[in-house]
């Protein structure tokens, strides 16, 4: 049992967490902020809605392609230099997007911004996991989860507020002062890393880069097209889906073949049962979270007849519930382990989803708000423990790869969730209520999968060696292998 003093995060670690989250929050917000600006941008640039949709899609695909390369680059150039480079690239993309003169230039600059986010988002997980160590990773991921869970919810709200009072360009210019502050603080706070400390770095797996990033991105594109078109049976879906299967199958064959250059992502990670269970649970959390972000506003618009902005605001209880519980769940997972917390959170989220599947236009206004709040509590209760368990199952040198796998599967889970509920809602035709019910039954099925996966997540973690909260990167391994054991 830890004492209250031991339970507190070291001040240096708290500063590091704050600095990293300041830099990472804009990438998370920007992923969903522009979703509310499609009509505005389409009118401003006299472009079709399908073309304007690439402002968001291009950003997401660039982010996805970049993620696996980040796992290699962090060992090549060091976490501090890579973080600062990602901030500079993201800010440059933001400024250029705000200065865009037509829809084509805006899409191009959003791709550059997405590359910056593809560096920052998984690297944020890696830096925090390395700083925390296995005995504090739950608490740290709980704090990070406040940003991760509320960012996608706040993005459309922030975007709507900006569009109501300012020109659309300020959706991108608003990033600039925040990134400048993040850059200055990161230079002062993130520890420098010497080449000797990083040790020998393997050559970049060029073929792996050409296969896995585009493969995952093609899958995300196919799912995005499903959400937009409401059907699988179109060439816009089937072509990228076939390409995704071919590229990812090629990567699997490539990665499992013995050779001198190690694979970009070692698929033998998935032979670790605890790791596989943790990332599957994280993927389902992404599915439930983004499906809810997509479908709850549609419930208020299509079933209850509310306006767009008011519908978006009524999503807030979901984000608030998650943000409130995540730090506590992370702290408890460091004491008690992740398994029971993940099971409890998945069960609460499942019951909330089943409640949503019963709502209609006559349901009292308080009940959907309460269900959204408890759904946030459920996903938040599971989120930090599940992410923390990923890092407790890996030795230090595999932490960057684990971050990449975690983030890619979370993105795929989010895309699957949006695609499935969009398909069900669109195919409901003149009965949006039944489409909404089916959508939340689908989310409930996903949460059942998470319940099963959570049974294989590690139990309580016992530290066997005293570990400082923050060490200079040059003097410590990423996450200490052998510094803990799983107690079932």
C-alpha cells in the first residue's frame, strides 16, 4: 500500500506532463475541429462537399501514415529533438492552412499539419510512459486522458464558437500562440539526449514504411468512405479496402521474414497475450468514443429536432464524465492493477449504450444527458488502466513501437465505429430513431468484445525496485524491464 506522499507525482514529472500536454492538445483538437466547418469551407471555396471533406480526411491519412515512422525516429534523433520538430511542422502547417487561397492548397497544407500531428500524438504517449515508469504510468495516462477524451468532444464545440464570431482561418491561426508556448516550454523542460545514450539505431525499414503506413491509411480511407456514402458496395470503398488488405498482408509477410534490418513494427509484439488484450481493448474504446461523438449529436438533430450547435453542446456530459474519472482511474490502476478497472468501466459503458438504444423523441431530456455522462464515466474508467497496461507489458526498447501500435489501432477503432454507426443511421431512411437504436446496439457489441479482452489484461503490479519519477533520458532505459511482476 502506498502512502499519500508516495502516491503523489514528482513535481518534475508534473511539469513534464503539463509541457507535453500543451504541445499535444492542438493535434487532438484539430482532428475534429474542422468537421463543423465543411459547409463554411465548401461555400467559401465554391467546392463540393466531397472535395471539402478531404480537409479532414487528408489530415487523418497523413497522421496515420506518419505514426509508424515515429517509432523508429524517436530512437534515431531522440525524443526531445523529434518533439520540437513535430511542433515546428504542426505550426507551419497551421499557418499555411490559415493562409490557403483555394481548396486544393488547404488540403495540401492540412496534410503537412497531419504529418506534424502524426509525430506528436504517438510521441506524447512514448515520452509520458518513459518519464513515468511502470509504477506511475496509470496516473500519468489518467492525466493525459483528460486531454485525449475531451479533445475530440471539444473540437467541434471550439470550431463552432470560432465560426460564429471569427473568420474560418482562425481555426488554424489559434494554434500558433499555443504551439509557440509549447515549443519554448519544451526546450526548457525536456531533457537533452546524447547520441551515446541512444545507442546503436537500426536502419529504417524502408519497405515496411511503404507497406504498413499506407496500408493502415487505406483502411481508414475505406472506412471514411463508408461513413460518407452509407454503403460498402461502391468502388470508393472496395478499392482502398482491397489495397489495405494487400499492403498489410505484404507487411506481415515482410515483418515475419528473418533479415538484417528489423521491421518497423515487430509483429511478435502480438504474441504477448497481455499486450494484445490491452491494445484490442484500447481499439474498442476508440470505437465507442468516436461512434458516440458522431451519433449523439445526430440523435438530437434527427430524432429530437435540435440545432447543430445545441446538439454539439449536449455531447459535453460525455467528455465531462470521462475527464472527471480518468485521473482517479489511472491512480487506482497503479495500486490495484488494470484488469478490474477495465472490466468495471466496460460494464458501465455497456449499460449506458444499452440505455441509449432505448431512447426516442419522447424520452425525458435529462435521461440522454445522464446516459452520456455515465458512458463517459465508463470509457474514462477503462481508458487510463488499459493504456497503462500496454506499457507495463513491454520492455523499454519496445515502448515506441507499442505507442505506434496503440495509436494506429485506436485510429482504426475510431474509423470502424464511425463507419458502422453512419451506415446504420443512413440506411434507416425515414426512421432515424431505429437507426440510432441499431447504432448503439452495435456499440454495445463492441463493448462486449472489450469485456472479454479485459479478462486477459494484467492484474495488480508490484514494484520490485525503487524507481525515480523522472530521470534524464540519457541515464535511464525507457521503461525498466524486469522492474515489476504481474500478480493475478
